[in-house]
């Protein structure tokens, strides 16, 4: 699995539309969902700069992603062009290989720590 990380700086007043486009059921996920190698997108907003976002696109492989981009280039380019009106900057930060995934267990409700008694 690979993840493509992209940074966007969105124009003031366009955050809502940008989030709708990248959110569940948005134009981005609808376009990529047609590829069997695409696994999803994560949208992150910077806590200190609310106009700055990261997207993380998860793919089975770079080969499947590249093949899909070649086959759907005109639709992809049109989608990117539609984001140009809403963004000040867009930069692909890199392609990262997934080496490991972790799971965080939720805290138990009412859990008490056990203490051993010293004798």
C-alpha cells in the first residue's frame, strides 16, 4: 500500500466547498472510487492555520495509481482545475509506502488499575 500526501492552502471563504469536495461522497472520492486500486482519502485541517489542509490518498500500489491516472487523465485534470479557483497553493509532499499500521484501544469505562499488595 502507498499513500500520496498533498498539501493545499485554501482561499478564505472557500473552506466549506473544499471540504465538501474532499469529504465523503465528494467529487474527489467519487472520481477515484471507480479505480479498484483506490482505498480512500483522509482529509486533515491544520489546527493552527484553518486554510491549510493535507489529503492522504491510499492506493494498493503506485502502478495501479499511475495506470488509473493515464486512463482517466482528462477527468483528473478537470477536477484539479476546479480546485484551482478555491486554492492558493497545492503541493504533493510525497508518496509514502505503508510499513505498519497500528490500532489504538479505547480507554475502558470504569477501569480501575490493579495494585499488587506488598507483603
